[in-house]
């Protein structure tokens, strides 16, 4: 497996986890009352995943200044 395939696989894993967290946060938000600290931690993890996703996407498709 080359680097490009590894990056694509990791990107898919991160996107899947990000989507799962989004669904968990939405479910928690619908069920009142909920643990605000838990939701904040999940949102922080989701943001960290998004940062990793952007980094990998930039490695796969770097910006080309024309």
C-alpha cells in the first residue's frame, strides 16, 4: 500500500468518525437534560478530527497557486 492509499484510507476513517460524532451530539442535544461537559468534549473531539481531515486533504490535493 503506497502513501496515497494510506492517506485516503485514513481520511475515510476520520470522516466516518466525524460523522458518527455528529450523530451522537445531535441525539444528545435532542434528549434533555444532557451532560453539557460530555457534549463539549465530543464537540472538541469533532473539531480535532476536522483539523486532521483538512491536513490530510491538503496533503492529497495541495493548493496550487496559478
